[in-house]
């Protein structure tokens, strides 16, 4: 099987990156994490990458004249690393339209809610404030909007009666760590495509037996 290169963008601790490294990197699916990029030079995700001997780079805003220039430099680096898919795993910057267009339908994000509900920042807080009994996790393709791209996978997470934020965040993180690698695995296997007649719809083909 030929290698399928995955690059991860992360701003923080990189626990979703670690899930991809643990479950997919260098294993039988043919997936290899080929690079990790961050806007934060001190991000723990960079240390996780180096610990797995994965190339890592930083692209802080202060080193570029604007977002477009920063994203262009990052895009060049990602292409040079051989990225077939770019995964946003706690990346806390908006990507420029030029970056999204360059990697159309090759960027995915994991969001801690059942989109389109509770898009944007603090999705867990939004869910608690709204009083929902079920929230969840969504993996979706990235477009030029905020958490608005076509949905690939979703998984529900119940909100327990006590509505304890730490408990809910822990349950959501565990779900992210399972759902995101699952989505990457399916994309690498060529099982995921965006419907040509309706760009909002993602088709998932059954795995061959």
C-alpha cells in the first residue's frame, strides 16, 4: 500500500495528534504523519511530533506581514512534506481563503459539538448554557466559513444531569480521540467523497471485505 501523508496543525497540547500517532502512524493502513505545524512555538504538540520523529515547524503571526503570507508559507511547507490530508487538531487560527482553496476537500477539523449546533468558540460552554441533554463531536471538511464545511462523521455524547463541565469535556475528548482517527483512516482508504451534485453532502463507501 502506498503511503498516505497526513499533516496536523495544532496550537496546544496535541492530544488529538497523539491519538493519530498512536492509532494510525506507520501502521497497516499506510498512514504516515509527515509533518506537524503550529502557530505557537511552545505548543506541546510540537514536542509530541519530535518524540515521534515527525518533522515539526512553527508559523507565528509575528514573523509574517499578514495571515495570507503566513498561510502561504505554511502551505508551501506542508506540500513539501508530502501532505495528502491536513488535520486541524486544536488549531486556534482561522485559515485564509487562499489556503483553503489550495487544499480544497483535503482539510478536516474536529469540533466538540454536533454541528451545525454550537459552532465557533467554547462549544462545550454553549451546550451547557443551552441546556441540551446530548452534544457530541463532529469531523468535517474545512471551507471558508467557521465550522461550516461538509460533515464527515458525528458521534453523540450525553450531557449528564449534573452538567459538570470537566466531566463533559473529558467525555468529548475521549470521543474526539476515537472519531478523528476513524475519519482519517476512511479518507486514506479512499472511502470518503463530497457529493458533486450537493457539496454539503459527504458520501462514505462501505469497506471492502
